[in-house]
């Protein structure tokens, strides 16, 4: 078995489990039990004021399989996100509604305003091309800003159309649409009919977006995740479980 190492950047404690080295950040807190939290940085342990390091060691050993599983999953997710990171250069391919969108930069001497124009793709690997006017000495922000603005505008248009399509089917009424850029949350709904959807969903296939739209609209009938809620979702999206799993296992590119 090859050696593995998981070291939190603020690690102040370390344990060795065979070939595995685990460096974790330990802090004392006003609590009754030992708390474990795994993030992209590593493991954080919060221990009661009266607990001892021996108590912590015992708790870690008891939960060692869960801890290693979560650390591996977090590490793999970080690697996938890094691999999917957007490139801000001429000829880069960006995921858009399940297709490849070719980024084409058009350098201009005098840039009055940043704009993005969608055209038919001219390359074999892309079906669509997004043309961006940029300064002659373009920096990353000169490319990223108009592309993000374009994605957000497409999200507004697409989400409004799908909300209007599904709301009557669910016998609900939505009142307001907002866009979010949350790292881990794709949507939310409030009892007043307002819906928030993550514009980065535009990277995924339309069927996945429809699932998220129906999911949030269904909350206007059931503000929970009860069997009745999932039955409501299923009434409109029969294969919602597959799409939900696909969304959970996918990674939107990092911007």
C-alpha cells in the first residue's frame, strides 16, 4: 500500500494510521461532544474543553474509515474542478447546455463596450462559437467579464422560459427570478414565489436544468423534501432521480 498524506494547512496535530498520515487542525470549543468536519483544506476537529487528546485519538480511530472516505472524495472533487477550470484564451472550449462552445476573440484597437455574439461554430469540435471583442492587449478580465455577462443573460432568458413552461403543470405561480453564483447550491425557493437559480447551471444539459427548475417550483407546493415533495417532482420529471444523480456527480467548471 502506497503512503498517503492528508495535511490541513493549519494542522497542529497529527496521527499515523499505517501508511496514512493525517494532519488535522484541532481547536477547543464550548460543546458536549467531539466534532469532525472535512473540507477542501482537510480535517478540522473541535473538542470539548474537558476532553483529552486521548479522547480525540479514540474518536478519530473510530471514525477513521469515514474520515478517509470523505478526504478522498473531497480531494477527487478538487482535482475534477481543477481539470474543468475555464481557460480564457482564443480557441478555448466552454461547456454550454451540454455542448462545446468555441471562444473566439476579436482584438480591436478601440473597445467602446464589451459584447459577446453567439454564432454557428466553424470548428469540428464545436457546434457554437462565442465571439468576444477585446482590447489588443487583453487581460483575463477583459475576456472573463463579457463571457460571464453573456452566460448570465442566457440563464435569465432560459430560466424564465422554463419556469413559465413548468409552473402551470405544477399549478404554482412564481413571482420573481434571481440568479446566484453559490459554490454548492443550485437553487432555492421562498413561499412568496421568488426563485433563485445558479447561472452556472448553463454548463449542463437542458434536461438537468429542467430538473432543477421543477425542483424549486415544487417547493412552492411543498417547502420540504418529504415523499409528497418528490412525488410532485416526479409527476413532471419522471426520471428526476437519474438527473439528480447526474447533477451530484458532475462538476461545473471553476471560473
